[in-house]
């Protein structure tokens, strides 16, 4: 859509309005794996390790996709909840 419908040199942020923390995503991945491929004992969450914060550590990742939504009428076809399941299924295959 951007290639065919925008001006040369125009910049667009493409995002699905699905902002999550890294911890939220890690927990969700573990929860899904626990359902799809349960471990013999415990949960995948038991394997998560936390480290001390470091200088320059990213606190947040966010993309404002307003421009592409308004100017080109683009919206994500997938949401986080269904997309993460499809992604994990792909990796497991």
C-alpha cells in the first residue's frame, strides 16, 4: 500500500496499536507454550530470569501509526492475541 499509494520519500510508521511490555509478552508466550507443548514439570515461566536494569535500557517500545491510518486508510489485519499464537505455531513447526 505504501509503495503504490504514497509519495517518494514519505515515511510511515506501521504498527498495530498493540503496545505491551517485554514482561507481558514473555508471560503470554510462556502461557501459550504451556498450553501447546506443556513441560513435564512446571511452567515455561519458571525459566524466565530477570537482570538488573542497565543504562540505556529500553523502558518502552511504541509506534504511532496515525499517519498511515489517516493518509492511506491502512489498519492492521492481525491483533496481538491472534498474531502471537500464529507466530508461536510457526516457530514450533
